[in-house]
C-alpha cells in the first residue's frame, strides 16, 4: 500500500489505524486524513517514538492491511 492508496481509502483504513494506535483521537484521525507524514508525527507525539520507529510501524501496518 502506498501513500496514495492510504489517502484514497482513508475512511476504510482509519478504523484499523485507530485499532493499532488507540491513543489517536477521532479529531486527530480527521487531521491525518491519510497523510503518512502527519500519521508518523502523531505516532511520535503520542507514543514517544523516534521518527524511524514511527515510519517502521506504518510500513508494517501497510504490509498487514
């Protein structure tokens, strides 16, 4: 899955994103709106992850989706 796929399917994907990263609020998911960079930033902020770790988690999520 690439960034365009995430953006194009955000309404379907965001429920799974919230299951994986449960601390993200509905408002934050609306702000992310499928933007991978914003998602990575929110993961860093909420979970205290380094940028590389947040990116790795997103890549892992994309492979499993």
